[in-house]
C-alpha cells in the first residue's frame, strides 16, 4: 500500500501524505516511504522545490501509537528535510498534532488554511515533545511554545503564524502559496541550496548537540507506565488516571 502520493508541475514536486486509516499518523512505514521519496527528489535536477501536503482533514495526527516509528528514524527524517538541498514547503488544510508539528517545523516554509488547528498533545498521553523539539525549539517563539507544550491546548492558524510555527495563513492556502512557489521557480537552484544552508545552520547545530539525548528521552518515555496508561486511555477514549 502506497502511503505517499507524488506529482510534479513546473518544477514543484508535491508529496502527499495519504494514510487515511490513521489520519496520516507517522507510522514506521510512512516515515520510511517519505524519506525514500525525499531522497529521490534530492537527486532530480528537474525538481526545484517540494511541497509536502496531505489528503483528508488532517496533515498528521502525530506518531502512530499502534506502529510508532523508531525515534532514530524520525530524527533522520526531520534532519533529511532540513538538510535537503531544495526548499520544502508545507501545505496544510487541516489539523496537525504532536509529531506532525515537528514535521511541519522541519519545512523551510509552511502555509496553513484558517481552518487548520494545532496542538502538542504529548503531555496528555504521558509523553513529551522530545524529538520534534529539534526543529521546533530553534524556530518557534519560546514563551508561546512553553504554554503549548505544557498544556496541550488546541490553537488556530493565526496563533501558529504569530509564534513562527507556520510562515503564513489564509482562507485559501493555494492562493497564499502562489507567490511563494512563483518565487521559488524564479530562483537559481544552486542559489536556493546555498541560501537554505545559511538558514538551517542553527537548526543543524541543535541536531548535532541534542539528537542523541532527545532520542533516548523519547524511547524512555514511550516505555514508561505513564505512557502506557496515557496511550491506553486515548485508544479507549477515556480520561487517564492522573486527571484531577
């Protein structure tokens, strides 16, 4: 079963997360397939930039609790997007949760529709946004991120733009993206690659410094009693035992 759709138009390769049975959750299979397509795009001179989008009303629901990716594989995917020598643009017209937000933050540019919603839900199931902090902490307002990390509250596209999680938002996301994609098409490929290298240097420093520790933290929390209770409660659609 193919989990990623792929089309091309005037140098823009569109990769579409297409796993409706789990709301495009980051399963081991989806992470592996997306990494493979990105590697292919990196080699193709005809690809000027990549748009990452989705089917259905959810960009990504976060890690697939029934088939979670290895934390190291998720780190590898996020770093691959950051290091890719072509701009990666996220196109969001639905909901983004937990690990999906790390994927969003790895992209160079992100556009969302005003119907989109966002939430860091990890703390509500006994986890922490560990690995995804590699892309989020360097790019997002720290005070706002503290609130959203610690509470798991849902917030809208305007707030996502205000705190730097997305670049821009509007009622018609394709209209918002039109001048952005036009600009990328007009840019020289080598200039785009070198400019992206300038922009991502600090993010990659975070990977070099923190990836091993955050990967270990993620693995430890997934194996914890709180996470088992939280994930069981989520799957059984009930409140976890720690609710007060």
